[in-house]
């Protein structure tokens, strides 16, 4: 949540650009932390013996906590001081990164990722909300763009930086790289940032925050555990039921509050609802895709970690180029047409990717990855902008907070659901005939584990079966992604407003949406 401030509060301090540089560095490290772990997961699976479900938790622990705490984090900054809470957030991120680099236990790695999610949830909204205290209106737009660009640049840098680190150091280096940047950010906040707050902001609702975190956590747990335990397992069914109760209680509580933290009434706006749904489903597909691709590139195609990171660039390149080109296209053809077309392109790319075979090679993968990136970019930015442009100006802040939260929820569920689909398909297709029971069970944890067992036993047949089973699971996952994108395109075509309502009044909110789309 970014709280507007009086323009008189902006001081032309000559140190403001140094402070901005520190904020950019903080957003950069958060940006590539979103993607750096995906490249590291195959290495961590090998070195730590992490199963697919444990890898899902390493990715989702950060996202679930991040999504649950983003709104209360913004409110904490408003009430207790944005600089203070930004320093706290960077400190928590520093401690979580340090803990993740030092441990060799999977459970503690997951806990460290959750702690990093707490820090990230504080840093992301507050890094933007302090800008009005540093820059006058004539410089503020430029400053917001620079901070947003730092976060965007982190997406393609993550796989490359992570791959280089893993080629030269141990897996903990992907956490250790965060420390100098976080420390620099803390120092800059202490020395350069003025303190600002808004005591009139709503109080942080502890119960609503707890319901959000527990409801999402239980839901993600059920989705991740279901393939191994079975969808009819009493624990899985109980978790699903608990998630429904917790999320329903959250919705009922927020609807009854005079100043809700999550303004669910915003979903009554048709344009906001369907644009938000489109942006959330895009994040669902993108997060799932980023989870399933690195093991394919590394374990099946035989690339090292750096080679894997570089080979993800077509996706990121297409995404960034299309995101930057989206606004002129929207001005020419309208948001509904561009969002719908972007989703159709995304669906085509995913369905094309579902035709991948063991012998397809990287050229085919690069082709559909590039197309997927273009589809992502043309779908998500106009959807984000269009969602806020349909809202009254006095609800733009709460609307952007809800939109960002739902995007992160979509990403968490994408990793959980698509990762679980992949894990189940892989186990069902893997041929472990002749292996001891313990080795067969280990091989079924992931394609990396199967290759390790194949190396130890000298079984070329097991390695070939692992590759075939993983490609089958990935193809099935991409098929589901394609169908989800196609359904989203149909919903966009049917329900999105034909033109952006109140375009002139919504221009400023669209700018805010674009910088949040980057973040």
C-alpha cells in the first residue's frame, strides 16, 4: 500500500539520489530472489535430497508469507514509521538469507525462506511509499520508474546470477548474495531517509492477518501433499475443509469491518474483478512454469546451473519487451482486446510446449518460451492497469493492495497445484522395476533424485525412464496451463469493459498499476 503524502513533504535533499540507489538495490535483490531459487532447486534437490514437495515448499514458503503480510506491512509503515519498518524488513530479510545460507537441513531452509518472505513483504510496499518524502512531484514519476525498473531487471538476472553462483560455489551462495545488498539498504535508510508516517491509517487487524496466513498455508499444504497421500486422504480433506472455513471467516470479517484491510467489496466492480482474475491466472501460469522448467533444462537436457539460467532468458526477454510495449497497443486497440490476445498467445505457447518430447532439444523450448513471454507481457500489464482504472480514486490504494495480494496468491497456488500435478505424473510414469524399495521410493521424489539413483546403480534404463516421465509430467502441466490461459482469454473477451472507464481520471492509477506490475 502506498500512502500519498503532501507535496510539501518532499525535500530536495542532494543525497536523495543516493538513497534512491539503495532502494533500487533492495528492490533488485527482491526481484531476482523471486527467480534465483528456481535455478537452485535442482542443485538443492541433489545436495539436500529434497523431494518435489519439499522443493515446492522452498518456493512457496516465501510467496505465501509475502502474500499474507503485504497489506498489514504497509499499514505498519503508515502507523509506526515507513523508514523504521523498511529497516526492520531489510533486517529480517538479511537474517533469513544468512540462516538459509548456513543450514543444511531442508526444514530450516523452508523456515528461512518464510522469514525472508516477512522481510520482503515489508520492503516491497514501503520502498515505494517513502519516495514522496524524497522527491518533489516533478521528479517523483522518474524515481518510481527507476525503482520499478530495478525490480523488473531482477527477474532475468535471477537465473543468470543464480546459475553463475551455483557453478562456482555451494547452493547456499544464492542466499548469501542477498547480504551485502540488504546491509547497504539498511545503512542508506539510517543515513539518508527521513521518517514519515500516517497515524490516521487503519489499524493492523491481527486476526485478519492470521486468518489470511493460516488459510493460505493450509490450502497450499493440502495441494502439495495430495499427490503423495492421495486426494481422498483424511488429512488432505481435513486441510481443504479447514482452508475453506478459514478463508470464509476472513471474507465475512472483512465485509463487516468499517475500514477493512482487504476490501472485498472491490470485487463487485466488474472491470476490477475480471482484470484481477486475468492477472492472477497469469501469475498462476508463470509461477508454475518457472517451477517446472529448470529441472527439465538441467536434469533432462543436461545443462549446468548457469546454462539453465541463460536458457530461461527467452521467457524473460519476451515478458519485458511486451510489458513495455503494452501501453501503446492498449491505446490503439483497447485493454480488452490486448488482454484477451495476450492470454490467447500464452495459451498457444503453453499448448505448443506441451508437445515437447525427450528428443525435442532446446531450440523448440526457446521458441515456445519466447512466445509465452510475449503473451505474459501483453496480458498482465493491461490487466493490472485496467483493474485500478475502473475504481473510484478514493479506493485506488486498497484496490492496488488487494490486486497485489491476489497476484501473489495466484503464484503460490500455481507452484503448489502445477508442481503437485507434475510430481504425481512423474511418479506414475517412472519405471523402478528391479530397484530395492528404498531406492525406488527415493527415485520417485524428483527427476534429480532418479538420476542420482541411476548413477549409483549404473542403470541407463532408469535415467531414460526418469527423463521420459518428467517430460510427460511437464507436458501435462503445460497442457493445464494452456487450458487455464484459454479460459481466461474467453472470460476477458466476454466480461472485460470494452474501453477503459474514465481514461483521463484513471491515467494516474494506471501508472501506479504499471509500477506494481513490475514489482
